C-alpha cells in the first residue's frame, strides 16, 4: 500500500506563474499615480489596503483590483478621473484573461505522479478565476479534485483531510507559500514540500521551518517525483 494517499498542490506560482501579473499591474498602477506620490509610498499604501480588505474580499485578482481602486481614490483624495479608474479596472481584466504560463516541466511531473497517486489542488482566490485558469492550463484531467478556498489554515486542511478520508501521515502538500502551504500542514503532522518561486507576495513569506519533521524543500518541481519515491520507501 502506498504511504501517501493524497498529494495536494497549490496552484498559483506552484503549477503556473502568477505573481508576475500582480507585479506588472502594480508597476503600471504606480505610473498612473506618479504625479501624486512616490512609488514607494504607493506600494506601501496599496499593500496596507490589500491587508485591510482581505477580510472583505478574500484573495485574488478581483480583490487586488478593488484595492487598487480604493488606493487610487485615497491617495488622490478623490481627484482621480473616471478615465483613470477605468484604466485600473482594465488592468484587472487583463490579469484575468492573461495566458496561463506553466512552471517548467510541470505537465510531465503532474502526469507521472497522477499515475501512482491521487492528486488534488488546494488553492486560494476567486472561484471563477481559479477554475478558468485550471481549465486553460491543460492540467485539470490529472487532478481528482479542485478545492478553491478562502484561506489556508490548519482548520481548513483538517476539514479537507476529513473530507477526502485521509490521515495527516498520508497527506503531502506542495506549494510556494510558507505561510499558506507549508506551516499549517506541518502543524497537523502532515508532510509539506516547499518549492520557492522567484516571485512571492510579501504576505505569504514566513520563516523557513528548517529541521521540522515532515518539512522538505526543493529547488524545482522536477525534483518532486524522486522525493515522493524516497518517502514511499521509508
């Protein structure tokens, strides 16, 4: 019997590149507001607005777009034009319709693992956006379930393990976010594989749990099948 019953993957910046969309939009947003404030001030205010709005809008592009609109109104004291607000909204629409750029080798890796294990996706964000990205990625057929959640907490992972009839010692999570994909899973006694991405939202950063039981770190997703084989032999 396989030791691991389920291998779960994060989606954004684990299966496909995503953060670059936010950074590109934020650069254009700062240019739009450059006559009002410095880039550093705009960055700081937008981040604080995003943090404040998570409890209202959750995660994802639509939440980010609303936070850009709110930031623009606040930093210009309502002087921003309707045309400029339309520009901000258009930035959000461009992000929503952008081409899905897969992480290198991810198609082959996911296909190999799907042949031997049950794979699921656990991802934060807007339901429609994540579902359409998954459909456009060409990866959907390899996953038994797609779970789009409002946040990733120990309680959430515990509910999903119960839903999929999986004990923590038979659950493995793969992701690029220490805060969302790694630490909550380790807290439950499951296995977590951290694969850093060159671009990661500041909100998702945390201290690496080096030495923690069940924690593994890989340079790239191409190394995952070998690690899974090693874990199965233990």
